[in-house]
């Protein structure tokens, strides 16, 4: 196994632990399932005693240009008390969406082997041909989901 593969294969897990640590530092009660076969990366006990499930998705700065915040092939149906945390390393941005918000904003694949899976593309791209540079940015419609902390989970 090459170093590049190992680095990319473990990025998601490293980011999950990074985000768990930030949640814990905010005083959240975070529980990690032993098995991740339902798309639940952690369970949080809220201040009111209720529980929420969270799935974490992260994109490294190494992804193809233009895909800094493109998350695809997500299998998901409406689930109460379920949230997504999306993080783009290149943009250094985090978005938090409830299950319902995600389903309202995502695109569902209609055909092919990934039929029924969902995708969301938080970033747009613009080019400055005169300078020969491309810039990725958060699309305006998704700015309302940008979070710097986990206050939605308290």
C-alpha cells in the first residue's frame, strides 16, 4: 500500500476524530458506535436529554480542482434527529444540515449504478483568465449552513 493511498484512505477517519474532539471541547456528550453500518459516525446526547445521530463527511485539500466541497454517493432517507457535518479542508469550511435540510438541498441520481444515491455540491468555481487562476467558493445558497461550532447540537 503506497503512502499516497494510505494518506487519502485515512483522511476521513482522521477528520472524524478531529471533529469529535472539537465537539467534546464544546462540552457535548459524544458517543461512538462500534460498528458504522448505518451511516452514523457518532451519537450526541443533547442538553435536554434527547439524542441525535451524526454522519461526518470530509473532503481533503488533495481532491480535484473544483471539487473542494462536492460530496456524492450518499445513501440517505429522511431520519428524525439526524444531522450531517460536511467539512472541506481546502475551503476550511464546515456545513451542518439536518436530514430534512440535506434532502431539500441535495440532488438524487436518477439512473445508473448509483441510482437513488444523493449528492451535494457546496462550492462554486470561478476563473480569472487574465491571471490564470481558478477560485473555489461557497455557493450563496449554502452559506446559511456554515457553522464555526456545534451550537445546533446543544
